[in-house]
C-alpha cells in the first residue's frame, strides 16, 4: 500500500510529531472512551474501524459523503467516535498566527499513522490488545466535570 511507504518516510513522521500529535492523541482518546463502554475492545476491531473510517474520509476528500459502517457494535462505536471527534478537530485552530484549521488531510495523515502503529504493534507483540493497552497507559482521559447545581437551598 502506498500509505505504508508514506507512513514510514522520515518527512511524514516529522510532520506527525511536529504538527499532528494533538490530533492523534485526540483520536486515541476517542477510542479509549469507546473502550469504557466495550471493555473487551480488541486491536483488530480498532483496525477494522480505522480502515472503514479512512475509506469514509478518502471518499469525502473526493467530494462524496458515504460513511462506511460495520455490523460489529464495538467497531461501529469506534467509527462513530472517530467521526464525531474528527468533526470537532476540524473546527480547532491549527495555527493562530496563520489562522489555519486542521484539514481532512491532517485527519487522514493522523489515521494512517495510527493504522501503521497499530499494525506494527500487533506484529511485534502478538498481543490482541497491545495497542489499546499502550494508548491507555499513555493518554489520560479527561473527565468532564459534573455540573454543579445552581439552586441554593436553605
């Protein structure tokens, strides 16, 4: 695959590390939130979801909207989480100086990086949950603070 060669190139890795780590971390956090609902989520399910979401993004980059779906509820939950998170990311400023926003191309590059990382982790460790366990150790999920009541009772 062409993206594997691109993902392994030094220029691509420099771009990811300098510009896209916040995007990668945000997408990984979305996957970790799905794991809270599906505690037995495997790397293979995540890989399936990434591949389907990448196809969806590539279709969108050609001007068409067609969402790839899965019959596996856990995979579909990951796809939905990635869809929601990537929409939020694309509204975030990438550079305040140039007033740039994250683009679909930034999302795709981040997804390709994650896919290559996931495939490499699986081959090297043979652990069916090695990638998800690794990102769980590296990324702390930010819990939303519960809303405090505003009603004052005597």
